């Protein structure tokens, strides 16, 4: 009798946990997902604007690469302070502030006319957006335990390929159909129109988001205790909980280097994919946008499968390393067959799929051993240091393209970075720490 009662009780708790976390996911994930779609769109739409902007403003490839990358210098400098403030004042207020300020600065890009103005607005945009993504990753740690967070992170970061699927055709259509309206070029309308949703979403976040589990009026006390219990079990396994432990941790700095290698690939796609397609003979901005759907659609499907597989098997390392190697092969294919549409599209599809599958899985690594204030600072430090690749990738590729008149050297460099990241994960990240 006792055995049956115990089994029934355990099954009730398991069913209650599944129901509670499913309810939390439906409450937050659609909004966070849409916010991430808009964030990524506003971050990389400069890659589409480049198709017209460089000629209109007489900017070189090197100037574009440096300007695109300066976003990440501001991002790097303010990422940790921003995430610590989010941890202190709450996600609702801080994420809303981030979204409104970055939207206004992204809109201001429409009126740059010199390299200096382009550099300045990109740098300020990075400051404004600092803390947005690591803040969302931190926010997920408040609501989901490690063994459920892989899929949630994959859902959130599905915003990356979805922004590509929607943003490519949308950006091409805006640039083509709005050119000349009110005396503004198509690329200017691109920055103006794609900034507007972020302002609206900032207001929605402020009204709708709950900072903590205790604030959730839509959960019963029993459901709140289920979440608290699951998160508490995670906390017992974490080895870093203070601010000082983050900055002296070799593991944290190793993760910075690994993320740097993966991000090199992410922004090679984000900033140069339209150029690779155009160099293969496609001249219409709208058709370029349509073709970018293919790599992102593949990534969207595969990343959900990889997220479920990682949670099911409670394995993280190979779910990062293998996609990163696939991405490296894709970049090599693009480099070996420049100007040829079919190999370029196959290469871009492999590259985008691999990078976009690897990124959400990567974030299971730092959240496995960081907790409390250390989570706020550590996630931000890893993200900001890793995202310096967002500066290095377009800057170096732009410089190499200007000096070699080809993208191949830069793409091989990106592939090497991804291979190095894979090796560091497999060789130096202990499976016992992250595979749970």
C-alpha cells in the first residue's frame, strides 16, 4: 500500500512539474522569442543596408567592416554592468529600457552621412543593447532548471534564424519599394521601419513580464514551490556564486574563448551572407533576401531537434562541437567556390545551421556552474568577451576583402575559429560538470 502511495505521489509531483514548467514556458517564451527576433534583426540589418549604403555614402568595405564591428566594442564595455543592474532592478524594467533605447539609436543610423557618424552610432547602439541577450539567459535560470533549459534556450535563440527568414525578404522589400519616399533612400527606410517594433515590444515587456517566481500571480503556491525546488537542486551543483569567483575562474575565461570562436561564424553569416549571395550573381535585393531564407529555415528546424536531443540525453559538449564543425565545413565550401551560386548556398546552409545549432547549446555550459550574482556577472562576461568576435569578424573579413579582393581568406579564418572552439570543448570541458 505504501509502495503504491509513494509511486502515485512521485507521479503526481512529476506531472505537476511538467504542467508548471509548460505553463511558465507558454507564459514567457513567445514574448521573449519575438523580442529576440527583433533584436537580431536590428543588429544585423546593416548587412542588407550595405548593399545600397556603401555606394550612397561612398564608404569602403573596410569602413563598413569597422563600423559593423564597433557595435561590439560598446557591447563589450557595458555588458557586465548592464546584467548586474538587471539582476538588481529586475528584468521587466531593464529589458524594456534596453529595447527602447536601442530602437531609437538603430533608427538614427538612417541619417548617418560620414564614416565618423557611422562609427559613433554603431558604438552607441552596442552600449544601448548591452545586457539584452545575457539578461534573457539569466532570466531563464530563474524559471527553468538545467535539464529543461536547453530546449527553452533553443526556442529563444530560434529568433536568430526566424529573423533571417522574415528579415531577409522584408529588408529587401523595404529597400526596393520604399526607395525615394519622402526623399529618403531604401536603406534609410530599412533602419527606420525595422526599429519601430522594438519600441512597442519594450512597452509590452514592461507591462507583462514577471521578475521572479514569487511575483507570478498566475501560479498557485504549490506550483511556485515546484519551481523553487527544481531551481534549488540546480544551485547545489553550482561552484561559482560570488562576483570575485567569476573573474578568477579559468573555466569562465575558457568559455569566453569558445564562444568567441562560435560567434566568429555567427556574424560572418549575419554581416556577409547577402554579399556572398550577390557575388554569386544575384543582383536584386529582394531575391537576395528570399535566398537567405534557405539557410535560416534549415537552422530553425535543426536547432529544435538538437535542443530536444541534448535535454533527452543530458549531453551538451558534442551537441556543440559537432554543429560547430559542420559550420566550419560550410564556410570552407563558400571559400573554395566563390561566385558559384549552388556551392555558395550549400555552404551557407551548412554554416548557418551549424552555428545556430551550437549557440543555444553553448549556454548550457556556463549556467551549469554559475549561480546568484556570479550568474549575472559570468553570463554577461562570457557573452561580452565572446561577442568581441562580432567586432573582429566583420573588421578582419572586411580588411582581408579590401586587400585581396575576395572573401575566401576571411571565411577560412572563420572556419579555423570554429574548429578551435570544438577542440576546446571536447578536450577541456569536463562532461560531469555540464551533462546533467
